[in-house]
């Protein structure tokens, strides 16, 4: 039975590939937007943002809570993707001036400091989004827990039933778990899946969009030669709908 289920799940994910590709094509105009800095556009080939947006199912009018936006690369794309009828709630302890300026120029962006476990938005959202951050959440210890565990719970609370939690990060070696989050800045995807599912989510799909087989998982992600080309997992979790 388990073998049959595994084959069925794999087939479902393969069927989804052309669907994601077709949806990604609709984001082409966003990538060319004059509102995007040239520095962002230079990173597109590595980050494959159109396909990632499609994988997450971000649509015009959607409400998205983005965690730890960094310099705002995805904040800017998410803003354009949801359009004026959508809204981006982006939480950062230390937003940079460029991100602050972007939020000030776009009424559909709310920028706020969100403590671990704090409310991610002022309304239920369709998507909670975080990329290359989960390992850092693990490094923030809070009592007997850490920011990752609290963030997963907050994501579950923030999402509408049926909403998506998108998590992407740098893959660690098999068996490493969360032991190299502060050294190599990586985390094993199996650990993330286990922790997120423990918060009530269901893993719906994983994608190879950001995989790099040349990365052997032994280098710090900031090192020259691997920076921008790390092997990354991309996971889509779903908050279950209430049973009728």
C-alpha cells in the first residue's frame, strides 16, 4: 500500500510540473517591470522567481505574509504579483532603507517588526512565504523552543483554511538535521518537513526547481564558488480545511 501511495504522490507531482510552467509564463512581465532594480533582475536566473511564484500559487488579489524579507527581492515581486487588490504583510526586525522606501511607495505593502510567534497579518492570508530563512529561525532560541517552531505555529494561525505555507532553504547533508544551521547556514529538508507538519500542516508538494546537484552540502552557503548556486529545497505545505 505504501509503495502504491508513493508512486501516486510522485505521479501527482509530475503532473503538476507543466501546470506550474504554464503559470510561470504569466509572470514574465513582472520580471521585466521597470520598478524592479537591475540588481534584482541579475539574480533571476539563479532564483527562478516566476516558477517559484507559480509553485506557491500566488495570484492577483492574494494576501501574503512574508517572513524575514532581507533586502526585499521577493517582496518586490510579490507586491507586483498580487497587484493593487492584494496585500503583502512583510515582517522584519531590521528592514533596510530600500525595503522601507518600497513599502512607502506601495499602499498594498505593510512593513512591520514581528517577534517570533507574533501575529503575521491583521487578516487571514492565502500564503505565508519564507525563503532562505528557516535555518536562521533555528538559531534564535526562545526558552525551550526556537523561532522556527514558534513561526510555524504563527503561520498556521495566520493562514486561511486551505492556505499555503511556502518554505525554501539551503539543503544540508543527509542526517545533519539542524546541527549546521549556525555554521554552514543549512538545514536538512527532512527536519523542516517534520517540524512544519507537527504544527498541523500537510506537505503537499516539493519541487526540484532550485536543486543544484554540484553542491555536496559541505560548504558554507556564503563561500565563493557556491554562493547563489546552493542546493535548495522548495516545499509547499497546506493548512487543512475544516472537515464537514
